[in-house]
C-alpha cells in the first residue's frame, strides 16, 4: 500500500478547515458539505469524467468534490458565490494537490449570473447543488453552455425524482420537461445523509443528464415551448383546453392549437412529452405569439 496521504478531504479535514475559516454552513444557501472521500470519488465515476474533460462545478464549498474532479479531469472551473469559501478554495487546492493547481480556476459569482467561463469551453457539469436553487441553476447552465455534454448533479431526492420523471408519472412536471428539452435524463443513484456535514433532514439523489445528440425538432423557440410548459402546469389539474386558455387568448383558441398539434384538448400536461409541448407552441394563435415568456 502507498503511504502517500489521500489529497481528498475527510471529516476531520472539513471541520478543521471550517473552523479556521469561521464557516458555519447556512440553511439560506443550502450548504451541506460532503465529508466522505469515497462518495465524491463515486460521484466522479458516475459522472463519467474523462481525462480530457473541462468540468464546471457549481458550489464547490470547501473543495471536497473539486479535489476528486481534479484527480481525473483535464481542468476544473468552480463557481462559488460565498465570499469566504471562494477566498479559501485556491489555497486548499494548492496545499492538497499542488501538481494540479494550474488546472484549476475559480469564478467568484452567483451561478445564475454566469455567462462565460475562463479557459476552454466546459464539456461536463458536476455539482452538489443547493436544494433551494438546484433546478434554476441546472437549467441556466445547460442553456448558457451548450458545449456541456454530460451532467451529474446531486440534489434533494425529491428533486431528483422530478427531474428524471417521464410523462404519466405523478411527479412529472415543469423541471422534468425543461430538463428533457436539453438532455436524456435518468436517476443515477442515491446518497445517504451521513456523508454530509451537517447531515440534512432529507435524502439526496444523483441525476445524470446527457445532452441530446439532436435538439428537439421544432420551429418554436425554447422560450415559446417553455411558455406552454409553464402554462400547462400552473393549473395541472385542469385539462389543457382550460389551462392554456390564457396562453392562447381563450379556451376555444387553446382547443384549436391543441387539435392542430395532434393533442387532445382533454389531456393534462402531465401526459405530454417535450415534443408534444413543442408542437403546441408551434400552433399558438398568431396574435398571442409576441406575449411569450421565459
């Protein structure tokens, strides 16, 4: 066996770093630090991170997953909003993995505001996403960086189920459809509570997203398709004829658009694929098209 110390962070390392920085994980930012080296290495393996990958990580925290990514990837760019954590991370990388420090870059920013990253375009996204912003951050990154081919996110188990749900599922909804616009989505495992500090009161899940080789074939824009999705699920118990009446201008106009798209006006949003939502968007009455929303 090698006597070389493991460069990854263990429970004692995490607590020592946090104490030195005066860091107390905050509920406001959904901070739960991974304290188990085996778990972060498992995440990297599940993410299929390769030696030529440029990985973007959102919310690196104290650097547990960052170090595991640097063991494998060609380059890692970490996006961190917290002032103290952002200030400390480069020193942690240099101290624990000096030979890879030049392969690391930090962006001190809110991930929702990031529109460009230093260095080569990212090919993968791997992140332990705070529960309260997981879906918006994921969708923003996929839209902003089309070069991201593979994504693996760790999120609250309930959010993981929603993202990976298919039509007809009880938890199929807006996150499911919007994620599927970009990628093939599947559940990729479960993560127990004990590998975090502090331990959350909910279980976590891994979600894999592999970007579609071919985009959804439609003449409608992403914005137009997402407007239909938002309207359909805003009143998910209603039929699409009723739920889309505001979007189309009236219930009869919604029915016309649905019939033209080959979708039953009596159907509900939870039964539709992203392709069907796109067909509905294509058939929106012309006088309502300029009122599309994000």
